[in-house]
C-alpha cells in the first residue's frame, strides 16, 4: 500500500515527545549511565479543527490506512516561503537549516490554511530544497514544512461539537529518527598558526583541541545539510591544507588522523597567509553558514599582513570570524580580524588543551563549555520560580525490640528541581532540539548555575590573581571543591575553589590564575553538575514559540 499523506493543517499546539533510553547504575557514592538509544523515539500529537467534509475525509483516510505508513507534516518546523510556488517549479526557497528536511525525503506546502500538497525532496540546501518532481500546484506565499513517515500510535480521536464542526486528534510515531545534535549547514575554516614560536606545548594543545572538535563533529554527522570543513596550517606561507566537502564520518575520521601528526614549524606569523584560501573555500560552500576559527600565539609579521588579512575578509560576505590567542595577552591584532565582539578574543594558557577545546566547541555550538560539559546559561531560567528538593535514600531497620535504626543507602544528597525553557524563533527552537539530542536523556550531564549570587566580591581581582576575596556567606569548608561562575557580560569565567580561609575582609578563596580582570561588582554564582532525571522530553509547540519542561538531578560525576 502506498504511503498516505495526512493533509490537514494543525490547529492549536502540537505536542512532540522525544524518548531516549538510559540505564543508570547507582552506587553509594556515584553512578554510571549507559545510553542505549542514540536517536530518540519521536511521537507527534496533532490536533485539527475540521468542518463536516473535513471530518468525513479524516474518517475515510483512517479507514483506508489505519495500520499503514503515513506521511505526516512537521508543522512545528514550518516557515513561509518568500516566493510564490508555480505548478512547474522544482525548487523552493526556504530556511532549511532550522528544520528537519531530509534528502531523499518529503515536504508539504499549503496556502491560507488549506490542505497540504505533498512534495518529494531530492536535495536540501541551507536556503531551500530541490524537488524530485514539479510541485503540481500554484500556491501564493505558501507555508512549507518537512514531512516524515510515521505510524498511528493510538486510536484516532474524534470529538464532534455539532454537524459542521469537530476536532480530530492523531498521535503518530515518527519513523527514521536520527541524532540531530551535530553542526549542520556550515562551512568551517580553521586556521592554525604553525610558526616557530608555536613550538612545544602550544602546538600540541592547538592540534589536540582542533582534533577533539573534529571528533565531536564525526560523532554526530547530520542526515542532511552536511558541513564543509577546511583546516589550514600557516606561518609565513601556507604549510598544509585539508578540505572536505559534505563531510561524512569517514572524512572526519581521516581529518582526525591527519591532525594527530605533529606539523613542521617554521617561519613567521603572516596573518594574510592564514586567510589566503578562505575566499575560494567559501565560494564552493554555497549558502552555508560561514565560520572562521583563527588560532595564533603571536603578533603579525610583517605587521602589514594584518591589514592585508582584513582586506581579504572584506571580500567574503556574511562570514563570522572568531579569534583565539594562545598565551598572547595582547589581543589587539587578533581583534582586527575577529568580527564577533560579543565573545572578545579569548586568551588560552599555553598547553591548556582542555580550555582551548571547550572554548572552540562552545564558540561553534553557541553554548559555553566548562570541563567538557555544556553550561546552561539560558535567560528563561531567571524568569520562573524554581522549586528545589533535597533528599537522601535510607532504610529503616526495626527489630521490634528497641529504637528504629536508619541506615543511609547512598552517601549522596539528591538535589533536584524542574526547569521550564521557552524559545521563540525557529533558530532558537532548533538549537534547543540540538542540545536535547546532545544530552540523550539522562545520559549526559551539564553545568547549571544557581544564579544565587553566593559570591559577593569584596575587592576587584586582576589578571594573574589566584585568590578571590568574598563575603563570608558560607563556612570555609563548604567552598572547597565547589565550581563557580563569575558572570562577566558575554565572557563567563569558570573556576573551581581549591582552598578557603578566613580573611580580614571575609573569605579568601583559592582558584587557578585569572585571565581577565573582575570588577568588584561582578556577580558570582555556584555551578552544579546536573543531568536530566527523565529520558522522556515533551515539547509543546505553539504559534508564539516552543516550551519544554524537564526535571533534573545533581550528579556526582567527577568531571
């Protein structure tokens, strides 16, 4: 039997459930989590308001294919085309990056709330989709959405209000689920300084951090809109370059192996050489998002090469440049190229592979990372009441002859709460989906600030300082081993407290040396490592945005 299209426009919120499976093995002082399902099961519930003929059509369709495969529109990912659709057209202009289009796959188009027209997708581009056959319909500024194969998971529910009005609720289990946690639709150009001054720990850390980035991309290759990547080693010339178009897992694995080989260092730091291949690389990437990661440890030599590099950037439209200094505190030269001022130019200590890896991945995926984990800095957390619970598992032993003895089953106090997060734009909603796929339910942990302003600085801290003087709100022993967020605008600083002692101004907290100045008014918050306390995530899609709620627990992971 041929697949049947579920053609009705959605009315009211669409509810989507993402369901992973994780085994959590607990001990007295820790736990181990085993992810058993990389891609979630997806259940989509659609509700439709139909007139009499519409109800009759829904009933007829259901009788015809109740147990068969359906093509179901993902209306929560719909966007309006900027152009009219003609019956002979074979390509559609649409923002495809924040939507789950597949090739080969399906899409639907509808105008003015009418029934959906099924389209067969042959190719997906960031700015549109190509069709395997003409649309067969003339539509004015239609709404276009991806569509997926699905099976009805529950009986079709019909609620008749009167003869000419009723509601139909259909619950579908989507087929062909995929891991959507990866980067997609992006052309990534990485320029690594291999001048003589990068010898030793600097080049080792740079190559290892970029390799970790490539390995993460290899672990989550998207089903459509694959990425282009160019890695260029430069000094006074272009030392070496590797390019992969529409990179799959094999391509990225090969790149990772290439990055494992130590490069030959020579010559000076010619900024223009770093960007000399960018124009050609991006020209072949079409409408993909354009990102440059620029790593260096030195000032330009000759100095005129910085101006030449800026001139090269001016020939590339819509490119995002992120600069990173390795051990070089003078960021003025790198800042000439960095056109994303919100994050500044991070200065990474020589040999600090972990910090460089976290900074690169945090920049690429748009969420800060600390010690290999995402940090949830979502502003909607601050606009809701947070009900927290503290508990500890114990067992009561009653012999019947005396007092009841309570024996703790775990050494850990279980600290939990519930978060509700809201996203408005399709881009933000897709970022949230990507992040939830990355967590895989209960499998992966993330950092969550308390936003409690537990750290109140009593004096400013300067670059190189390894202590913070704070108000004595907690006992000194309560600080040791705790992680803190120092909330500089656009540049959060994360540290772990290594020591605590009394000070005439309050408490003296030992930390790793700072790489930025901290004004006395900088808010400071404790940061806890947490994980989801469920494998089942329910997302409610409304016209005004998407809302998702989930419980979480503090986790004893050591990292």
